[in-house]
């Protein structure tokens, strides 16, 4: 059974004798927040649905993961953000699907009811973000928590700090060195930032806090399957980043471009070949923590975008289709089709949003 939930200030609209156009925005991240901010001065009622009641500033998550910032410094309550906007309502709940034909968003996990609720819309904005990618190695997930939510960033922080604690009391030299080895997988911006930050806490922040170990001895291999870190940037910037990382004490391990430069057992090689040697080593329980991978938006989106959402309705054009929805933010897929057009054309629903 579905409970129907009405939009914000419907009653005052009804009293005024009109029915306000109702916009439902799924996701209070960068995309969703921008959508609400742009629409809030329009004559519409907006319902912002998120499974968290705060906006998370993800670019600084790695600072939380390394203890440089506390969670409260990068999270802003959504209700606080929109407290002056009477036509904006925040709903805490997990969107599980869409009934496109019935123009409803299906929501589970509302704090007051156990059944699925339906929130009707005239226009729908879906900005539910992306999933973390483990490069087709989901078995790495327990070894290397993502740096995408507050909870997982805190888990990464716990593992990093615990590794230093373990090294401090570890008498065996080899095992101590293993505790002090932090493997970062993925040399994109997040991996580079994270590796640099781990190096900084090892070289600087924790330097005087331990008595047995020299935290500056920490090894931080940064494994990248491409032939350079930051492969999405011009080679000149990649080279500068690699030099800066090395100065900090990070060892960038990119896959050599020339066969002559190849070293046997190069971890980046294994990553490219789809083997999990790096994560496997980390799992050997010797204190190496494999943390941080690059998001892979397309795969993530494949799991998130409802089947009947069409790419040509997405950003950057931000065009509302005749079905009244738009996909925004990181969820908006850039490339080829993941979708089943007939499902939209025939207006058949409901469709689901796996999370
Ligand atoms: C560690 C890290 C560092 C980054 N650094 C940078 C940087 O330096 N510069 C930069 O430009 N970008 C950076 N990014 C990327 C940037 O944060 C994302 O591109 C951006 O957050 C995407 O915005 P979004 O609105 O699409 O999704 P998100 O910000 O992920 O927001 C999605 C929202 O939807 C909610 N949601 C998801 N599913 C559901 C559901 N089923 N029901 C209800 N709510 C749901 C989530 O709770 C979340 O609040 C970084 C990302 C990370 C993880």
C-alpha cells in the first residue's frame, strides 16, 4: 500500500483558490541544491528529498578521512539552508523508484511510516549523485572504504590512525613497515589529494606524537593504471603533481608507457590487468590500508538512472521533457545510452531507482 504525501504549503494554496506547480527534487548535493536555489523564488512548491538531512561538501571529505577537519565542518543541514524559503520543504527519506505514468516519486524510510510513500510532482529533478567505483573489483570494498560519505570517511580515518597505533606497538620490523604502508588506488584528483594528505599527517601532524615509530617512515604508494597520475589533466600538470607528491613522500606508481621502463610485479600493471594484487596485499592484514578510488560515473549511473530516463533529457541542456523530469548533477550521464526509450514513450511505469 502507498501513502500519498502532498507538497509544501498546499493548504495555503488551496485556501487561495489555486494549485501551485509542484517540483520534487531528489538529492540535496551540489546539483539538487542549485536546482532548489534557482527555483525557490518562482511561484512553485518545492519538495527536496534526501536520505540524509544535510548537504555534504564532498570535495573536503578527504580532509575528514585524514583527521584534518571534523564532520561538522563539511556538512550543512538542508533545513537550515532553506529555512527562509516557505515554499521549500525538506523530506528525509530514500527514493526507491518513480512512477512516471502517475507522476510520483516513491520514497522509503520516512521516519514515521514503514510503508512506501508516493510524493506527487508536476516537475521532477533527479540529482542523486553517483556511486563509488572499485574498477570492477567489488571485493576491494571491505578493504578500502570509499571516501564518499561522512560515515565512510570516518572509517578511513579510523583505519589510518589505527595503523599508526598498531605500528607503535609492533615489535617485528617487517610487520611494522607493513602497518606504515598506505596504498592509495587511483591517481585521479581524489587519490592524489588523499595520498598527499596522508603524507602530510605522517611527515608533520603525527611526527612528535609517537615514541617508538618514526611516522615519517610511512610509505604511501599511489597506484594508477594510466601512465601518469591525474591522467585527465595535461601531461605537464601530471608531471608537476608527481614531483610535488614525491617531495611529500608519496610514491606515484603509474604504469610505464615504454616496455623498457616496466618493472616486474608493478602494482599498476596488476590493476590494469584486472587482478587485485594491490588490494590483496592490503588484505593480508599487515596494516596496509588501501583507500580512495576514483568515481566511475558511467557505471555508477548505470545502477542509478532509472531505465526510462533518456540521456538527451540531461544536462547540460537541462531541458524538461514532456514527462516533466530532468536529471542533473553527477547523475546526468554524458555519453551513450543506458536507457530504454520505449519505456518513456509508452509512458509506462513504475520504474525503480536502485541504490
Ligand atoms: C572525495 C571527493 C573529492 C572531490 N573533489 C572535487 C573537487 O575538488 N572539485 C569538484 O568539482 N568536484 C569534486 N568532487 C566531485 C563532486 O563532489 C561531485 O561531482 C558532486 O558532489 C556531484 O554532485 P551531485 O549533486 O550530482 O551529487 P552528490 O553531491 O553526490 O549528491 C547526491 C545527493 O543525493 C542523495 N541521494 C542519493 N541517492 C538517493 C536516494 N535514493 N534517495 C534520496 N537521496 C539520495 C545523497 O544523499 C546526496 O545528498 C569530489 C568528490 C569526492 C567524493
